[in-house]
C-alpha cells in the first residue's frame, strides 16, 4: 500500500505544481513549461491508475496514460530547457522528435493487441500494488533511442550554455541537476528491477526546480524587454538588478558607456574586487534603500553620464520586483551648464531681488485694500493688522508641532502672508450694513455673511497669475471658510471638523480672539481671562480642539502684544 500511497501523493503533488505554475507565471510565456507539467501529471496519474488496477484491461489503460505522459516529458523538458537557456528551438528538431514520439505512442498504445512493443504482458500484485510483467518487443528499443537522444540533447544544451556569458551559472547548474536526478532515477528502476517507479518522485523535484527557475528567469525577461523596447533610443543604457540588488543584465548601450560591466557576473552583487569601477559608481547606492527616481552623475574624461535609479513593480503590485539604472549621455548638457553657471548665479540674484520687490509690493497692495475696508467698517478698526500679528504669534507656536501635524514650512509661511486678506470680501458689502453701529438684523447678517464667498472671489482675482498655486489656494480658503465652525454650524458652507481647511481653522481662532479682546462700537473689550475661557469652552464646537489647545499656549505672547497696542 505504501507504493500506491506514494503514487497518489506524487499525482496530487503534480496537480498542485501545475496550479502553482499558472499562478506564478501570469504575464510570462510558459507554453513549454505548461506542457512539461501536464505531461508529468498525466504520467503520475497513469502510475496511480496502474497500481490500483484489478484487471489486465484496467492496468493497460493506466499503462497507456503512463506512456502518454512519460513519452512527452523528455521532448517538452528539452524545449523548456532551451527556452530557459535563451536558445532558439529549430523547427526541424520539433518535427523529428514529435515524429519519434508519435511512433512510440502508437506502439505503446497497441500493447495487449500487438506484440511489437511487448511480446507478452500480464499483471501481478505485490504489497497491494498492481504492476505489469512484460517481455519487451523490438519496438521498445525505439522508445529507448528516443529517450537517450532527448537526454543527450539536454546535456548538449547545458554544456553549450556554460560557454555563454549571458546565462546565469545558477540556472545552468539547476538544469543539470534536474537532468541528472531524473536520468538516475529512471536507470535505477531499469537496473534494480524494482516495481516502484522512483521517477515519479524525480518528476515532482523537476516541477519544483522549474517553478524556481521560471520565477527567477522572469528577471532576465524584464531586462530583455527593456533592452528591446528602449534600445531604439540610442542614447540610453540600462542596467537591471533583481529585488536583492543582484545584477541581472544590461543592453548594448550600457556596455558602451561602462565597458567594465562585461566583467560583472550575472546573479551576483557588485564586487569591489572584480568590478571596482561599477562598485565605485553604484555600490553605495545599491547597499542603501533606494527610492524611485534617485539620480547621480558619473563623470569621466570622455563623458558625463546622468544615472536614474528606478524601482520595478510587477503589474499593479506594490511589491518590489527589481531595480533599473538608466544611463544617459549628458556631456553636452553639463558643459553648457558649466558655461552658464556664473551667469545663472548673477541672474538668480537679480530674480530674487525682483521677486522680493514684487512680493512686498503685493503685500502693500493687499494691506492697502484691507485698510480701505477698515476705513469703511467703523466696527473693526485695526482688526486686520492685529489679527495678522496674532497669526504670526500663533504660527510661531505651531512650528513646534509642525512635524506632528504635518505642516510644511511653506504652508505656515503662506498662512501668515494670506491672513491680511481674510476680510477682503467686505469690500462688496453695502455701506449701510458695513458702517451700521450696533448689532445687525437677521437680514443684515445674512448680507454680511456673503463677504466670505465674495472674499474668495476677490482674492482669486487679485492673485490671478501668481505661480504659487498652493499660496493662492490657502489665501482663498482663509477668506472663504474662516467663519466655519468645528460642529458644522458656521457659514457659508456649514463645513465641519477636518472638512474645514486647516488654514481656515487657524484663522478662525485669531479672528474670534481679536473680536473678543477689542473694543467695538456695540461692546467693550473683554478681559483676557474671560476671552481665553470662551476660546477654551468653544474647543470642539466652534474651534478645532487640537489647534485650539496650541493657541491657548500663546497667551503670554498675545497679552504682551495687545498690551503694547493699547
């Protein structure tokens, strides 16, 4: 029963190997590998069927399945090995071997009816396992000739591949091991006379090795496809490394740019002893974590190469499949840049001066417009200047937490610059409302609330043409949403929580605080204790609770500022 169980296990294992092949190959061309795996599965199925047969007819059916698989295995294995070794498969070889294979199958399938393959055949049972007792006929020698021709061709392919530099030695040695083990297992059965076909286990070993090699050979196909598809652009060279940063291959242009690459072994890490030049150029990069689109320059007496490091991903997967180094002859560009270097330095100074002048002029225009609005609004005199200072104090405190809240320096600087524009929309509010002493009626308040939307429009018009799109967006958001509340009860769009842009949440704290501690025509200024108490009690309802806590930490600086302007 042990033999039957072993046949069953090897049959199931061959089915699993076939499924794994289909799963891992995906976008690869695996026709020959698929045929090998199918043939092995049929062979193992035949062995299992023969071992469990209870009659001669059933045993012969299993025998036919066995020969169908075992006859096709050598030819398809040969073709698969040639593909792994990057060799063309001649049409004449396919025709000759398939012709021999067909003849062998014809005579193997005639067993029990004719005596050409087996003169006599019967069944016997040993330890619960059925096997055939046969006397070989003259045509069985054809099968042996076919087998030894196939094995001889495989060995020839292997030794030829050892002479080729573009075939990794690990791949060739794995193939050699596969052929040796399979051949030894077959010969052991023939010499020892054992009733158990040990070759079924060898076939599973072959499947496993093929899966490993197919997975590995995909890296070389990546290199080949890159070289073929991009080699038309004669100025680019490509070096490919696998996910463990072992060298896989390169195109011809890379060899022209870096002749020392010819000495680099395939499937090996860069070696400072054998390829010191390559190691000097790329060793430190490949030893450290690589991010996509890293760049460096390689300078020699002849040329300057621009190198880009790219990460290769298989399909849509985020798992790294390898690395690509792209080489481009950048000699002329670098010479040109060196000639312009001094000129660029002077030009940058002039541009910086002009930019600073334009920025200051723009700020003065904005502040002028804000002053003009405040001259119309009798209720909020000095509000823009005070809130701008409050924002500066608040931003200085926020910088301590910039990393935690992921606030870039550019963002915080933009908030300070945009703060004076937060009430520009009031320019569109009617004088009778804007200059009204005392509180507004509900209708008047509805009109006043429109200043936030109008403000965003006006800011957009003022900053039209400004190249810094992030600053324009921040300025518009501050004008548009600084009256929104954390609980969604603000205006104009009733945004809530983190749906309110962070710049608007920052402005809201400064805007309300100034309103509380400043005198208006309809109220006296509030003392600091009550003002900060109201801010604290409004965290989570009116204001962002986290930003609000940071704002409360600014109390000493805020009190000092407001005391200085009284």
